[in-house]
């Protein structure tokens, strides 16, 4: 236990002597004013990529009460 306290104390001293990096505030976002249709048209659009997706990885979407609606559908319906 004594050894553990010694290591903790030394670690604390080392941490206190490390230089701290200065914090920088993020630049303020630039305000842009344009019609909604132009703003939507400016959004980047990419093709859907389903690489690595396997439906079998989501076994929690079950139909526990056998009413034809899995858990995902039930949650979606309840959130409306």
C-alpha cells in the first residue's frame, strides 16, 4: 500500500509539471442568409454506403408479442 501511495504521489507531481496546452475558442460561425431551397441544394449528398452492415447484428429488433411489429416499429409508432 505504501508503494502505491508513493507511485500516486510521484504521478501527481509529474502531472503538475507538464505544460498545459492553451485552450482556444472555436471561431464564431459565419452567418449566411439565403433561401431554404438554395441552402438545401448546397448540402453535400453521397450515395448510401451499407458496407459492414449486417441485419443479423441487431437481434434486439424482435416481435416479442407476435403482433407483426418488431420493437423498432413499435418505438417509432409510440414516438409520434
